[in-house]
C-alpha cells in the first residue's frame, strides 16, 4: 500500500499543495483518511444519492449558461427543480442523515454522484459550485467523517467542466481516502473490505475486475458507480449505465462473473429511483442497490414499490422505450434476467444507511427526511 510508505500527514500536505487551497475548501477539518487494513469488523456508512446541488436564483450558477444548447429547455426545468428542492426539502433530508450520523457510530459519508447540477459553462463558476456543494453537504455531519463522492455525468457537464471536475475530485478523494487515487477506477481497503470506485462511463470494465482480482483476501467487495451495472427498468436511457455502452460488451461478462464469484455489492445512483437487485447464478451472485436523494416532489418520500417481483423486471420500462429500441432493451434486460432473484423498484427519494458486519450487509432506506427507516434490505 502506498500509504504504508508515506506518512499520511505528509501525503495529505502533498495532495493539498497539488490541488491548490481553494480546491480543498470544505474539508479543513482533520481527517485521518479511510485507507486502513486494520479497520473495524463492523461499520456504518451514511449514504446520499444524486443531489444535483443548485440554488435560486438561476443566475448564481448559470449566468454563463449557453442558451444555444439544444437541451436548454430541459436543463432550465432541471435548474428550477433543483432550486425548489434545495430551498427546504433536501436540506431537511441532509439534516436527518447527519443527525443519524451524530447519534449512531458512522465511519464515512458516501454520495453516489451528480453531486452538482453542472451546466455552468464557465470554469470558475463550475469550481465554485463544487466547492459550495461540498461545504454545504458535509457541514452538518460530524467534522471528522471522510466524505466520498463518485463521479456522475452532471459533475463535468458544461464548458471546461471535465478538467474542472477531475482537478478537484482526484486530490479531494485522495485526501479523504488517504492514498493517491485516479479515475477511471481505484480502490481502497476499509478494514477487511475492498471498496472500488469508478467512472461509470468507462469504455472497458477490465480495470474494475483487475482491482477486485488483485485483492482475493478481501472479506467483502463493494463497487461504487454512479450509473447502475444492472440494466435499469426506467425506459429510454437504459444503456447509460456502467457497462451499457457498446464498447463494454466484450468486458462485461468478466465483470459479471467477477462480481458474482466475490458476492459483491454494487452501489449506484443516476436513475432517481430506489432499487434493489439480488442476482444468483452459476458463479455465485451479487447484489446491487440504487439510491436517490433527488427529492423533487414531496410525494417522493415513499417506500411503496412500483415493482417488487423479479418476474416483473423490465415490464415498467418496456412501454417507455421507443419501438425501434425495444429489441435491444430486451437483450440488455436478458443479460441479467436469468440470474435476478429479488427485485424492488420505486421512485422514492431519501437518505440511506449501510451497515456492514461479518454476519450481514444491510441498507436502510429513510424516505425524504425520515428519521426511522421505512424498509431495510439485506444485501449480503
Ligand atoms: Fe446521472
């Protein structure tokens, strides 16, 4: 491990200098870093899904927005949605998550990407949006908790935003984890467990399988990806996921087998839904859980399922996929369908807590700003 060779404080100072002080704003507290082979056998994680941080009025972050963008109408609707939900509801959701982290032992915070809306079209504004967001999200939690986020498509959306995001994210995550990390995929050890984070739009999935295979002794394997690995049942954008692009079709079977042999747990976001998938197959099996904190309407504080039977997997989305894409959609569903044993899909938003131990891994779902879980899923 690189950190074993370098004093962690020296590393943090190095990473901080490389990043520039403005980029580490929001993490001034003292962090020890997560990378730790001697971590606890049991631990808990506060989890937030997509947050799409933004604010009112639109001019704060979007005064340079290029109105010639062909998606302008949709994106302005998103700015309005974000501004409205961050006025109060999402702040209450955040406060509830943080309150639980104060009341119950919590090891780190994990956000599943699309942490910001993006669409600034101006690098200093994009950087400020990221900086404001990290400060705001972590402020209510206990000060020493590491804060992890994985890259989502909105995080680098806009002119100059790709470089702006990764110049922020890699030093920031290196500091939080306590070891130098680099996309498209990287890993760290939390005690007995291996955690892998990736850019879900990567063109080749082998780097993820390589990271998992390189640590055969890990007790549990967690894969954190903004776009789900399992084909999701929400309609037309079903290929916009980890392994969904054509380039990935050659490497996807290996990752499926690797995750299955290790009984891995995939954590994802992106679809603005709360979903649970349990796969069992000839290699073993794995679970995936998709989280969502885009509390866009009050009624989305719900744990009522839209689908909760594996036999119904794919039925909801089929009618939303254009006819010319349906055969492809069914093929993508069929990659996963034979091994799908449990399925839960709802459009709820909220916050979540992951509890990891020798005995089990569970995910508790707190709809909206709930302080009690509405439903707890056994992931392993
Ligand atoms: Fe997304």
